[in-house]
C-alpha cells in the first residue's frame, strides 16, 4: 500500500488508524490540536497523585483491546499488524463485582465463577434475592453464547425494560444495577440501550477491569509509540481548519497519482497538506463540522469525577471493589484507586475517586461534592471518620460519552459516509467505549486503504 494519508485527531481511534495504515506502507501524518495525544483518555499529576481525566477503566476482554494492545499477528489482509504487549501497560485490576453500600451496611456481590473467595459473601448478600442471583448466572450463560455481531442488531430496549423482561426484581435493579451501570453508561435511570448492558456484562464475565499503573494515559502513549515506530509523523498543537475534496482532474498530487481524487487539509495557521486519503478522528462536533455528516451524534452525556485523598498515614481498604451508593445518587460510586493501583498515590496516602451523574452535578461547588462523599463514607463506615478528606481536583465533562438511547446504534455513521477519500474514525461509528474507539480505528484504516 502506498500513498499519503492525513489523520485528524490523536485519540485512540486516530492512533490505531494511523498505525495500521503506516504499517501497511502508507505515508501518514497525524494532527492533534492538544499538546498531547489521547483525546478523552488522559491523565494528569497533582501533588504526586495520578488523576485520570474522569473515572475510566479498561475492560481487558474487549476484542479490540486484545487485538490492539496484545502481541500477535492479526488476520486483516493487507492491513495486518502486530499489536502492543498489554503487559507493558502494567495493569492493576479491580476485584470482580462490587460492594453495595447504604448507611450502616456494606455487602459484597461478586461473580462466583471468577471470584471464588467472594462466593460465600455474595451468597449471603441479602440486598439481592437468591432467585436473582441464579437469574444473573443464567444471563451470564446466555450472553456467553452470543456472536460478536449480535449485540447491536435486532430489537432494542432500555436497560431497565430489558432486565424487567428477564424477570429481575426491582430491588436488584435499584440496589446494584442502577449505581453499577450508572458508572458505565453515566445514566442511573437505565434508559440506555440494552446492547451496551449486554456487551459490557459479557466482557466482565470474560475478563477483568483495570487501570495501567501509570494511569489511563499510558494507553494512548503506547499507541502513539507504536505509531511513531511505524513511521507516523505525529504533530501535536496543530488544529485542522478544513478538509476539502479535490475532484478528478483538478489538482495533481505529488504522490504521482496524477488526476486521481484526493483531499486538501488546511491547518489553522493557513498552511495546507495534500493527501490521497484523510481519516477524520476528531470529536463528534468537530467531525461533523469537517465532514458534513449529519448522522454523527453530538448529544453528549455529562460526568463529574472528584478526586480525593485521605490524610497521610490513613489507609482505606475495600477488598479492591467499587463502592456503590444504594441509598442516594450523590455520589453514584466511590472507587478505591490507590488500593487497586498503589502507583496512583504517594506511599503514605490513599486516593479515592467519586463519580457524580447528571447535568446538575456540573455546576455544584467542589466543597458540596466533597461533603457528599465524606457523608456517604461516614455512613457506610461508621467505625471511622473522614473529616480530613481532601479534594485534589474535580473533572467536569459535559461530553463524557455520546448519548446511547435504544436504537441509536442503527443510525450511527459508517466510516466511509463522508464524500470523497475521507473516512471517519471514532467511537461514534461503533458505540461509546474504548472498544468502540479502537475498533473504529481498525475499520477506518481499512476504509482509507481503499482510496490508496
């Protein structure tokens, strides 16, 4: 494969597309408007603590994660490429399941097939009936038999309706699914597409959930290293103003393609780059502006993540499980980050992340959010005090995911929907997740390759 390709956007999708095209022989330049790559998957350091940009985790069994972040040869024809070694990410994994919390009560609900030590506490958990525990295992078995392409096809429904059809009791849904899937879909009302529930539920039954020891930014950094090794020229701090299609016979290209169709990318500084193909891997609103594809979703779901530290010398142990708020919605959940990944905090400090859902959380003062977390922890752990809880930072994301109501996935754009030799790469061509972003990069590379 030969030809010039420009990739607009250095998130996970753009990095995968750039790597695969360069590994197949194309001359690839990637432009990212921020000073660093990663898109929505970023991390920062505050007073020695590692804070991801919003609470994010990696599902290790996602097919695209195994394909793009594990070593091995891929069966993709001309775009064959060796992935990365996931061991290099030094993953730290959460214990399966979660702890259901309410004032004066904490109870474990885990997957006995993946967590034998959690089997007895889960069996004794009176927040969930025995019949619902058996029903959960039946659902697990049913989803394990599904083909990959089945999840986002056919009749759709909200998660809440889907669980009701399965026969789950309201208590199970309210005490466990609402806060747990509120953290995954950012929608505690469970109005999100059942396809997201099914896909992620199966992923959790097949593998772990974790974070790299150095923070979630290690994922795009590893993908960027792969891209550079393949020959991709990554230009950060470069904003793309427009993408213009060159019709046949109008603009000769330096690649030797003569009068073949191509495109011109104009940067914010007025300079231009000619390309045989362009991969637009920008944010949904920016991708719609650059390509004119109206089916790109631009309605976002917000999320607020507060990062908190306990005073020096105070430990915090949960068994490595997420704490779900079964009593109120603020916070939705509290995550023991430094217990799972000690590298996220200095040696004598404990780091917690708390998630808050809904538009109302975006404007709440940081002190009010911290007070909610402190009050919840003191109610869940009455044997100790949390008056020394310190706010490190609060991340307020107005577009953490694109909205995924039932039926939305059938109307998402295809990579080759833009006119001319321009293709789309982004989770908005698949579904809102790291799986969707990585998979879209692979598909975009294949579509761009058709123009070379």
